[in-house]
């Protein structure tokens, strides 16, 4: 690291903060740049060491720079934050990222390949459906309790018993509350739960395909197989 140029980048959507250090670790510049200008600037420093915070778009830029011969280090955000001095701003964040890579105990995040990025995106989508499903189930059960109706816990039980509670004229559900619960049962509840159950989501076949293609993904997929419904 002492024999090459180091570039520390505070990533953003449109304007990037780019700090340049020479091989002696001396700060030469720390400026805001557009995406196009940043790419042009880094092209002027071949085989540079580029350090970034492991945040949104970091893996894209990591692949981009690696393909052009640069070495990339991604620093976890909570580690980079420890070395920030002064107020939190883009310039200080870029300096903090550089300071963090010099520490011997700093660990780095591996840049995801496209296959790994695909898998992470699919898992995130799946987790989003699971979270949405849980929120919907809890919303239905919580609303029922406000009217003395104890909807059983568990996705299958909710789907089975909720229509019965709606048809029961003896409970304290009002016209408005029945309308709300029926709306949950008829539209988002079915879309979020029935159409994407934990053991048969539309995402699972794609995840299984990844699993068959890459042995190292089996450890990531196995916990999902054993997960329980809400």
C-alpha cells in the first residue's frame, strides 16, 4: 500500500467525494466530482488502490475498478465511522475511509461477483416478501384483538379461520372492522401470503438453480429451507 497511489471515494448517487493520496500517504487532493469526472480522474492513476465504504453501489464500483486493473478495498461503514474527525461531511468521510484501511485490525468486505450480486438480490426480494407477509398477519391479528377476536397465530390458521370470524355475526366486529379485515384477506393478504408462501415462492426455483450451479451457495440456502412460517 505504501508503493502505490491510493484513492478514497465517498460514494453517492450523483456527486462523489474523491481523495487522492500519493505513495507516501500524503493527501494531494480531496474534491467533489461527478460520476463521469470521477471515472476520468481514476483512469489517470492506473493500478491504484481504491478504498470505499461498503454501502450502496460499492460492489458495482468495486467490479468496475477491478476490471480496470485497480485493487479495491471495501470498508464496513461502522469501521470507517470510527476514524472520522470533525463534522460528518463528504470530505471527512473520504479521509476516514483512508484512515481505516491503514489500521492493522480492519477487515474488508469482499467485492461481490455478478452471480453473488444476483443471489443477494434474490434473497433480499424473498426476505421482503417474508417481512411483508409477517406484517400483514400481525396487522390482521392485532386488529382482531381490538374487537375481542383472537385470530390464531400461523399463516395457515389465519387463512383458514379469518373468513369464519368475518361471517360470525355474534362477535364484536363492526361493519368497518369487517371491511378492513376482509380487505386484508381478499387483496394484499392473498398477494403477500398465499401467492408467495414460504415453501413455494416464485423466487425459490431461481434460488434452487443457483444452488445447483454453485456448491458454496448451499449453506446460504439451507437455513431458508428450515425456516418456519409466521
